[in-house]
C-alpha cells in the first residue's frame, strides 16, 4: 500500500505493478491509472519567478503541466503549447488561472518551423515579453527493430524533438532579456538508450549536445541555457508509446523502484529558471531515480 504522506522517497508515490492501459499516441492524462501528480495539492510557490513570462512547450500534460503549474505558483504568466489534447490543455490553463496568473494555451504541430515562430510572436504580442523558454514537448514511439521504423516517423521524430528546439530558440533568444533562461528537456535516453526507442533516444542525445553549444552563445547575451534529463516519468507517453506488457513494471529498474511523478521534476525547472541558479549554465541535471548511477 502506497503511503502518499511518507517521507521515504521509495513510497511517496505509486509503485509497480501498474495496470496495462493502452492508449493512442499522444495519450490522455484522464485515462491513466494511477493519475499522475503534477503538484496540484503539494507545490507551494515563493514568488521566485514573480513578474516573469514563461513559454512551456507540451504544457498540457505530464512534465510540461507540472512545470506550468509550478511557474504560475511562483508568480509567472505562462504560455504553453500542445498538440491536440484540448481537454488536458484546458485543465492546465485552469491551474494557471487558479494560481492568479495569465494563461495562454496554443495548439500547434511543432514539426512546423512556421508554427514555432508564430507561437513566440503570439506570446510576445499577448504578454509583452518572454523571460523563460522551456523546450519540453517530444514525440516518442517504440519499435521492435530498426527495419520497423517508417521513414515518415523517423523524419517526424527528428522534426519534433530537435529541429523544433532550434526553431523555438532561434525565435525566442533575441527577445529574452539578460537574466532570462532557456531549459531543454533531454532524457536519460541520451546517455543510456533503449533498443526500442532508437529515434527518440538519438534526438535526446542531440538535445543534450545542442544545450551545451547554445549555452555558450546564450550567455553572451546574459541568458542561461541548461537541460534536464529525466528518467522514467509517469506521463501519458508511457501507456501510449511503450509496449503494453512493459507498463506494469515501468520505473521498477530505478534505485527507488518506481517512476517519477511529474511533480518531482518541476522544482528542478523552477530552480534553473530562478535567480538562485545565476551561476548554473551549460549544465544538464539528471532526475532519474538513480538510473544514471546504476
């Protein structure tokens, strides 16, 4: 039995076994069992981002929703993007509004350069500034073997997962003032790739590399660029994209014996965007439940 109030990190959140729960890509929060925790009842803000404007890609669910919620409770107005999950996006929007901040949901396919550029333009026109960019949205799919990967899905994965990061950063960097921040979501897959996630893992390795090169350019403008490398996290991508028989034991191979909840990632993104991280640049923070050390 999981004790949600326990201070022991092994038992703070649900552990495997989980139910098999197949979903179509990209997955829906409301259809997951157990429901992911984004910090709705637990995250307490301290005005660390007061007066800032953040743009979070993939903010409708999972890590993106947890980031959007935390940023709002820290005093930031939040624009966020999503692919087509309208119901999930409305939930994120309401969480931001309930925190007393302005919300701007934007529906797009970020494999399109034009769409990425327009998102930055709309954010600036609606909020008047942009201080924080979080590149978080990604496409993931499992394949039994290399020959099973269709050309169009290979192209879409790279367009969505790394080319879009270039598009968003290129459009946003000239507007982010000194003291601002760009945070890229890479993955443990960049350093310990899974055989069934080759396209996704390759893009995550590219993101890690891009983060380091962009950090050297960004800091010349006073903008810090860093990355976060999550391990297994309980998000809609899991039941929607990994083999059905792998879901019950998802995250069991960490030192904690369970996957992270999105709420456990958000504080790292808050720290990296905050003035407390003024000497943190060109770093990639692993939040993997110990996986990077096994």
